C-alpha cells in the first residue's frame, strides 16, 4: 500500500501518530509538503509540493508511484487533499464538506439551512464597520482560523471595532466573523466514519482560560451516552455539513436552549488529545483512521471504558525566559502519565493568548478522576516549569 500524506508544519499527530501507524500497517509513505526540510530526518520519503493546490498535489502523485491512499490531517489541506483522492478514484472526503467545515460562515449557513440550529453570525470584511444590531457580547474570530488564534470576546461595538482592527494589523485582508456568544459548558464529540457508517468514539469536557480569550486548558474524558440529545444534535449537524469519511472533532456549547456548535474540525482531535483518546479507548486510533481512508469499514469502538483520562496544557502565565523544564517521558503506575514539552530551557515566552502559550501537555489515564488529578498535581509539584 502506498500512502500519500499531505502536511504543512510537523505535528505530533503526524510524526508520532500517523507515520508510526502507517509503518505498523506495513505501508509505504510519501510525504507531500511545502516544508521538506522539516521532515528531512524522518522515516518517510518527502517530496516538495504546493499542498494547498489540489492540481499540484495531483500532478506530483501522477508523476510518482501509483497511490492507494491520499490523506491529510491538516485543517488547511482537507479540501485540496479530498479533491486529489477523488481524482485517483480513491476513498475521499466530500470536498464541499471540507470547505464548509473549515469556513465558519459557510458552516453557520449550512446548519441554518438544514434547520439544525441558528446562531447569529455576520462576516466582517477588512476594515468595514460592523453592522448595527449585533447581540452583544459577541465573539470575533477569523473566518478560517484555527487554535483559538485571534478569538476574542467583545462586549460592545467599540470593543469589536478595536479588536477587529488589531487582528487586521496581523492578518491583512482576512475576513472575520462576529458571532453571538454561546454561554454554557464546552464539550467535544469525536467520531470516525467510513463513508457509510459513522461511529461515536466519545467526547471530552473542555475547560477554558479566562475571558476575553478562549485558550483550552484542560480536557476531561466525559462521553455522553449514544442516545443523548446532545449527540443526536451534533450528528445531525455533521450530516448537514456532509461529514462522512474519516475522523472528525466537533466542539459545541450546551446552552440553555440546547447544544450549539462552535466549530467542526474535519480531522482527528489535536494537541495530543488524539493520543489520549487512543489511550482511554485502548485502540490503535491512528491506524483505524488510515484504514478507513483505504476503504476498510470503520471498526466498532469498545464499550465505554471504566477509566478516566485528562489532557492538561501547562500554559505560560507570564512573559520571560524558560529557566526550568521537566523532561519528556512516560511514568507508569496505576495512573499512567505522559509529559510532552513544547518549549525548552532558554526559550523566550511572549504571551499570545492562544495555544502557542503552551509550555507542555500532560496527559494521564487512570481508574478515576480523583486518582488522575492527584497524580497530575504530584507530577507538577515534583517537576515544575519555571519562567522568569
């Protein structure tokens, strides 16, 4: 089997997830990327390609080995990769679903048109004044943004104008969206489909940092039962968007009027939570995802496991220089704990109020929440991060 994997900057999901999974399956791998130097020391063949351009991806593959799987885990490359897979007659996501999921304005439009939900949302063209009558507070964000970057709560029109203007200084020409603020617990639903059947793998409860920003600080394994109305609502939303083949990570808020989607990420959950999901379920998740893109049926997930899992982001709370950083590693025991540093001693920290402020990710799996919380707290006492 020959896998073509399109990618941008290296991520743990690719380098520690999908590449080892492909090796375990015995597949040959060709990485297509616009950053070949970042992968030069890796195990896969690498070809420089304009991976945002479907035609360029198709041309590169056509001039190389015949493909069996064309796949990407990048938010930015889903539509182009889907078009390339379809060109070669391989299992492919619907490129329209990829585009709709990525574009927050199109997502809102699709959900409203299907009668799933309506969330007040307007597009803001560069330096155009916001319309009157918005239901403040609102959340402003890039229309096609990721990772909570430039996502800010604005309490009135003046604040919206100030924040939008600031974003446009960093993102000239970017279209923004301003949406009504959805108040309530933030949750996720993780799914995997083969284009015919879709399975719910589970979900997490998400804790955010202090407003006006939306930095994810902690995710706790907290799946809803299959018949829960929240699950049904999200699945109807995915149907309206056209999500079928592959993994999908959906974020939603449980408001007083019911669930309302925040965003649909047509890929597996990130920030090391894909590994947490695999650990909690006890399955080779990255292999499962690759196999459905090879045309295999989606495996049936196991029954709800009797254990708890947490992904805790160690977030910098001040600017300065990293003076002390715990090592990367795995600590066995009743609670298994993994520490993945994202910064190193000597790094300069400048706060961005996004996941770029993460110093590390700690994930832990154990028999219950109390045991997991105790183990994480003990690890942090024994292995502190120091920034000053």
